[in-house]
C-alpha cells in the first residue's frame, strides 16, 4: 500500500532572508483534516480541523520555494526530505511543528471547467 504525504497549503507568502550562509526562506502552511460524514457509497467530506506548521528552506530549496510557491498553493513534502526542528525560547519553551524542508513537490489542483 502506498501512503502519500499530506497535502499542505501555504498560509503565507514565503519570506526570504539573506544570511551570511546564503538564502533562507520561512513560511507557514496548513494541513486540513477532513472526515466523511456521508456514507461509503455517497461520501460527503467535512473539514473538522486544521494543523499549522512553520517551515524553513535553505539555498537551492529556498530558491525553488520562492520561484514556485505563493500563498494558497498546495504542496507535498517528499519522504525523508524534511526534518523536525523544535527550538525553544524563554517565551515559548516548547515550540513545535517547525520543520526544515529539503525537497517538495508542488501540487497542481485540477480546476473544473466552467461551461
């Protein structure tokens, strides 16, 4: 059985920063949680929650993010191409859902043709 990565949606435009070590891009993305409130034969999906994540990309990946993604775009992380980075501060000692990404795939939504 093939398990696909969840579809994430950018909640903000990527913010570039130039550091001594090169280009860094930060952005937020959400994963919507849906539940079937219909039947197996006649599914009806309802959004029941959203999880937010903070992402950071560097160098070539950062450049790709800037060139390919903007607020509202969907993307999927490639398996094994991200790492969780929990950095605590005095104000927020247990910051969670921070990731460094190394590779992703843009998700092209198929638009319904209007007649």
